[in-house]
C-alpha cells in the first residue's frame, strides 16, 4: 500500500513522493489510490480559491486560482494530454499516424481550441459556484479533483488495453480488476454526495452525486472513443480523461445551481 500511494502521488502530482517500485502490482495499487491524490489536489485548489475571497476578491479570481492549482500540481501534464488527444482524434488519420501526432511536442489547432474551451468552462463553472458561497466553490473544486483521478482508476481496468508498448499508459493499462475499480468509484460518488450535502443539504448531496456520475460517464465515453480510435490508452489519454471528468463535474454542479 505504501508503494502504491507513492506511485499515485509520484505519477499524478508534483508533490514529494519518491517512487521506488515501478512494477504492475504497484501500478495497480497506485491507480486504486488515484482518487486519494485527487482529493489532495482538489483540497489545495479549494484553499487557493478561498484565499482571494477572504482578501476581498470576487468569485472570478477565486475560480482562476482554483483552476491554476491543479495545473501547477501536475506540471500541466493532464492539460498537455488533453491537447495531444484532441489533436490525435481530430487528425482523421489512421491509429499509428494519430499516435505519432500525439507524441509530437507541438500543439495543433484542435488541441489549442480544446484547451481554451475546457479552461474557460472550468473557470466559468467555478465562478458560478464561488458566487453561491465559498463553501460551495470549495466543495466543487474538491469534487472535481477527486472525480478526475477516479476516472483514471476506471480507465486502468483490465479490459482496457494500452495503445503503445511503452510509456506510463502501458505501465498502468489493464492493471486494475473491474470490481475494485467499481468499488472505488462508488465510494467516490458517495463522498461527493456527502460533500454536497454538507454545504447545501439533501439537494446539494443529490447534485454532488449527479456531478460525479455524469463526469465519470463523460470520461468513459471519451475512453471508449480513444480505444476504438487508437487501439488502447496512452498517458495522453489518461490526462484527457482527467480533464474531461473535472470539467464535466464542475459544469454539472454549476448547472444545478451550485
């Protein structure tokens, strides 16, 4: 378990966690612990969002702070993966050529547009949530961070192959049995419901659960599309899944009235 937690934090965040084992058993435990890393990232995002509010700023600045923290704590790798995946999917080329496009260091037009729209959606949704109260915004940031990494746990289940024989995607792909992955996802949905209920009663609990479920469904839809298109998952796809789940969770929460 100790090595698995280190793997989760060492591969999914920049927080100090030296990964000393890099085998598939450790990867399995690490991906099951991914929501724990997301909880910490989401907590840091919530704190960063509440700080400007305490200093007298409006909800927009708080939202920008909350969006910036996960990017910093992941070195922007998930956003980079989102852009690369968008370029690969939008290229219209065969799987091998699309994967080659995704490995390039530059970002194409599909990637740029996707990044802009996703970041705008995250900031806009969090602005709505913080406008409803600091606790509502903090809960949204916490839920988004946790659900984003839960999508990675589900994407690492054994029925999902790797698109390449090398890279982080190949290390974690197919490592997690389906039943433990579903148990972790169920616990996260319950936790999101509890977070919503804490700040807004039973309607908030319902919105929290719905945000988590729809976010995981959106990530699952993207995962299936990537598996059909690329033949499996890559590290870039994992990053795209995390950003997709986070964005969907925030949008659903904002549409529900915060």
